[in-house]
C-alpha cells in the first residue's frame, strides 16, 4: 500500500482460515466513514 497515514489501527487477531489468513483490525471511530463495513483482501499462504 502507499499513500499518507490518516490514523493508526490495532491488530485484534490473526487467524488462519483454510489457505488464507483472517485479520481483524480496530480503527479509530473518526475513520469509520472511510472504511468499508465488509472488505476482503486475499493473499495465498
């Protein structure tokens, strides 16, 4: 990724899900309007 930093999140968990990894991130409420309710990015493990 590239760009500027609008805020800092906290990694809540990282868990393997089949061939993928699920990552839950807590973000500041001020950034909520910029975040998708459900987003998916997949990388092969």
